[in-house]
């Protein structure tokens, strides 16, 4: 079995999310049409209430899918980008910072006074 690369996995995730979005939007369209038909007929029945609840839930689900798809696409944009592979140079040797020297001097002065 071939190993899936990160890019392949992201592309598959993008396709699956796109498919889920299409299916969700199709169901939303059907529910919206049903709700509209009921409203025109002034028939707010139990089926109408259930359709409204399902439509609200599908809108939330759709919003989550859109956020997920946006993140997947951002990740796809970053695939292949990596930080430079140059070796880092060690920091230059510096003397002990002046603050530490002052603290050390103060401690020595206190010891001499005691």
C-alpha cells in the first residue's frame, strides 16, 4: 500500500469537505423550499417546525464545513514551504551582562557589612 503524503491527504480532505458542502446545501435548498411552501399556504405544522429546526442545524453544520475547508486550503497553500535548512551560527561570546555584575557586587557588599 502506498503511503499518502500530507498534500494528498489535504487534497482528499478538501474534496470530501466540498462533497459534504454540496450535499448539505442541496438538503438546505429542499428544506427551504418546503418551509416556503408551508408559509405560503399558512400551514405551520409539526413538519414545518421540524424542517425549520433541521435547516438551522444544517446552517450551523455548513458554517463548520466552510471553516474546515478554509483551514484545509490554508494548509494546502503551506505544503512545500519550510524554513530555511541552513545551519544556525552559534551566538557570539558575550561577557556577563552588566545587571548580573551589579547584583553580584551588591551581594558582596552586603556580606562585607555583616
